[in-house]
């Protein structure tokens, strides 16, 4: 089945107001910026987003966040996103912060049809006991806090019950994909993109390089096409548009120095 859609706008045309989205990416790596921009242009709002972080440097999900299009975020990292922190503390945004490994497994479990699982991560903390601020009241008080979760003993060790995550849609970015939706990810872009793709009931992938079926060695496929419903091929310019969050360079040695 050829899953290629002509444009990003066409690919997200049926994402409704208030939809839940699993969005791939790790920092600025592997973020489906083109699909996110298409959602922004459509004006969709009230979104519930599940993603490791919520964008940075005015790119990725930060575009939707700054426009007030996101109502709830489930993630594990706020980072240097000052607008995210501002909206959260002002009571404009509901935020469920969970351990990063737990987030990854909740997405994978949802995609694998596993409704819940036990993990030791968070036992003895507010993650398990409840009370994490999900929404502030804008005056420093907590308007909505996380509920307590079931904790169970297995062989003398306590574990907390976590629910698998399923979303209406998922947006991901791959280095390479074929028309059947088989995807290959590059390095750290593989951290959350495959998991987000699994969790979506309708998953849309933007690919930097589109190839014909059979061009990818089956043993090299990171995510099979069964999880992908739509594929958008990026232009060379879109594929090359990648930012660096923290640029670090060394100071060149002075001429005539001992090491020069």
C-alpha cells in the first residue's frame, strides 16, 4: 500500500480540535517540524501532547505552545523552554511530568497493546504517592495534583503501576522511509520516534529520504510500516533544516604557542 501523502497540510487535515498527539524527538533531534508547522497553519488548538520535551529555540512544539494551541503536556523534560515554564506556573498549561524511562515504556506499551505495567521508578515519591502539581492556579497554589497510583510488592520490592499511552495521532520524523511506511532513524532520533509512532492510532511520518519498497534491507528497518498510516517526503531544504541547541566549539590555539 502506497502511504505517501502529497503535502504535510494534507497529512494533518483531519486532526481535530482537542486531539491527543504523541510527538517524536529528543531535544532538537528528530523533531517532526514540518508536520508541526502544518498543524500550526491549520490553527488547531486545545491539543494534548505527549512528548519527551515541548520544543526549544522557537522550533518544534514550541511553535504550537507559544501560540496557545496546547492545553496539556505529558513529558519528562522542560529544559530551557522559558515559555513552557511560564505557562505551567501561570496555570495556563496542564503538565504531567514523569520519569523519562517510564514515558518511553508507557508509549511502547500502549503501542504493543499492553494496558499497564509495573516499574520501580518513582516508588516512594510523589510519582507514586500523588501530589505532583499538574496545574497551578496562577497564584502559586496547586489547582490540580496527580492522584496516587497502585503500588504492589513483587519478591520484596515495591513497584508502581503505570498506564500505557495511546493517542489519537502521532507525528514522527525519520531519516529514511519507503512508500509502505518502513522507517529508519538516525542515532538519537531513534530514542522517542519509534515509541511515539507505536502509540498513535493514526501515525504520520515525515521522512528526509523517500525510497521505493525493497530499497531498505528488512534487517535495517527500525520501525515496520504496520505502525505508519501516512508518509510525507521532505524537500532537500526541509530535510537539511536542523538546528543545534547548544553549539560548543574549542578556542583555536594562538600562533607560536607550545602546542601551535
